[in-house]
């Protein structure tokens, strides 16, 4: 197997995570390193993806939850050198289907990769969905 997935927060390469999320994603470059560290530390669950040969971190996702019924999927990221090998799918599967929230209602916001998330039952929100966007 080319990748190892782990929910161990202590295994996360914080320097790698900060570099990738601060420079290579459209959704969170406004965050400071302290923000990213706090989000990791306070996450309900994370999934890190690591190269099985070198141990280098190559992917990540985090979730926050009430621990009972609802979870929010965030920061799903795969390094560009590892894309196209179903690693994103493996990370999402591990987070949603293989973890303690397998029966939860999951939510996320994204501007891309809709096809990936639809494979796990995500769909367009219905008329019951409301959102208060943060003001910056």
C-alpha cells in the first residue's frame, strides 16, 4: 500500500500542514499559523495521509462535531504530487465511513471536487439550509 492513514494528531507534520494550507488552498489562506494550529488541536477528528515508504505527510482532513449526531468536514487536502491516485477519496472514506461519525449528518462547504463528495452522499442543500456568513 502506497499510503498510510492515521487519526493521530501527534503524527501530523505541523510545518508541512501550515505550508500547504497557507499557500496552496483557496479556502483558508487568511488563517494565521496560530489559527491552523488551534484548528488542529481542537479538531474532533483528523485524518493524515502519509507516504508508506518515507513517512512524509501528503494529505490531510479535519472535522469538528458535537460528537453525537453532526459533523463538519474541513481542510480536505492532497499534495499536488499525489493527486489522481484516489487518495482524497481514501481520506474522506476514512473520515466519514470508517470513523466514529459513520452515522452522523455530515456537512461541508466547497467550491470544487463536488464529484468526490457526492460519492459519499453529499448533495446540494435543500430549502431548510440557512447560513450566516462570517463577517471580516
